[in-house]
C-alpha cells in the first residue's frame, strides 16, 4: 500500500463560509500559497536555489533557506554573524 503524503496549507483570511459550503470557491481562491507566520512560515522567494521562509522562533523572527538560519534583527542592524557566535 502506498503511503500518502499529507501537506497542510494556510487558508486566506476573510473567506465567506457560506460560499465555501456551497462550493463557490476554487481551491486556488482559498489556499494562501505564501503561508502564515504561525503555520510553518511565510514563503518569501528563492535564493541560491533554496526557498526562503520567514519563521517565528523562541527569540523572534528568523529566515531559513537550505540549512541556514539567520535572525531578522541581525539583518536590520547590519550584523552578519550567527546568534551562536555573538558573546
């Protein structure tokens, strides 16, 4: 038996539930492809063949692409160090 892959998607805000129940929406009208900060992150684009995702973590917002993670605060203030390397 083939194992099915389950994927969760964010839903756009302000969806009319009555129209949804009547089947008046297409799937593309309901799914928010960019994502949601609290549901896996917001997809911002592609960099160096890796998808860039903005996520919320224990210490604030951070970017993820490939195996790399960088906190937003360090980009804003011009720091280019990992959080682990700051003393």
